[in-house]
C-alpha cells in the first residue's frame, strides 16, 4: 500500500506542475499535425512592456557606448553581478564627466547602484568602475599606486586614449547600449 500511495502522490505532483507551468521548460517538440492558420501571429519575444517577463538580458560582454563631441568610447561589461545589471537597467542616460585627481574621469549616476554581492576590485588602467561611497562611475587611466578596495566595483573595460576621454568631459555624454 505505501508504494501505491507514493506513486499516486508523485503522479499528482507531476500533473500539478505540468498544469501550473512549473515543470521544466524547453523547446516544444515539432508538431506532427497541420500548422496554425497564417492569420495567427507567432508568440512575440518583445517584452518591452514587461521587462521582467522575458528572458534575461545578456550582461557579460554587453557593450555600452559613451558619446559626446564627436568621440565614442565603448565599454565591454565584465562580470554579471548586481552592480552591472543595475547599471545596464539605467540605460540610456545622459551624464557629465569631469577630471578627478589625475587618475580618472568621473560622472555621477542618477541614483546609487545596487551593489549586493558585487565584489570589490583592484582597478587597472582601462577599467570603468563604480565607486560605492559617492555613487559615481570612473574611467581609470592612471592607477599607479591604487590597490584593491571593496568600495571600487569593476563594471567593464575600455580602450581609449586620454585625449578621447578628455573630449567626453564637461558636457552632456550620452550613455547607451551599442547596437
């Protein structure tokens, strides 16, 4: 009798998961019957109205473009963590960059990023970072003597000259995902 009870419970749970959509998902098997009429549109992958309903956006490797006064600097996003996801969720945005301490060009985001579980870093030249206490991003170009800090979160890397970074200073900089 216990085996029959276990079988009935297991079967009932399997049916419940299948009916509620909680079962594992994967590609549907190919249909063997006639296809749907041409007037029925296929399911849409567009989730602009409900961003949380669709598949997660690719974070690692995304390219963010900073553009101002005829220059563009592309940043390749590094690890997928709370800070990089939150940064990407703000895009597109406009900000202003300024020189800071002969080491980096910094700009303040509209709000502080969620940094839960995001590791600190040992910044290198060519890193785009987020400085937790001030809520700003920074394009490091001179990290001599700068060491590891839990308050400096690596967002991505860029390849640009100091002259290109300087052209981003002092005015509106458009920040958006690159096409």
